[in-house]
């Protein structure tokens, strides 16, 4: 919140406020992780999300998120934004990479997840 407060005067209004806030939060988290020089061990997922699915689909979703935990930080960020139904433009703006690169990286991440699930 402090970073949002400090950065608000610099907000140019070229993007939606939600996108700007998300980007500040993402950068703050990444900076904090770099300072600690540690990787997060586990990011718990909301149980409410999985309760929307049938039991078999719930197992598949749990497996998907287990595999996502094996990805590096950037790959996790990209695939989770994709799973939130964010557009490639929005993901590009949030992550600071080009829209084309977002598509390329997501294709590679999906392939990587498929390979991990086959193991």
C-alpha cells in the first residue's frame, strides 16, 4: 500500500487503475523476494475455486496447480494471469514483456506443464 501511495502521483492514466495496481503489487512482491533471496515454498489456493467443479475435475485442477508450483516465478505469474482470463495485452502490460512474447512464453509453459504431467 505504501508503494501505491508513493507511486500514485506518477500514475499517467495510460492503463486501467486495476492494471496499474496489479503491476505495483507484482513488482513489490518480486523485489521483496529478491531481497530475501528466497523462493516461496507454497502458495495456497482458495478452496472456494475448486468447489465449483465436479470431483474428477477438482482432482485435475489440484494436479494443475501442483504442476504450476514447479514453474519459476515468471512462468507462474504468466500462467496464473492467463488462468484469470487476462488478455495478452493486459498480461504484457503487467509483466513488461511484449504481447508476442506473452503468447510464445504461454505456449512454452503449456507444453512444459504437459511434459510435467506425463512424467
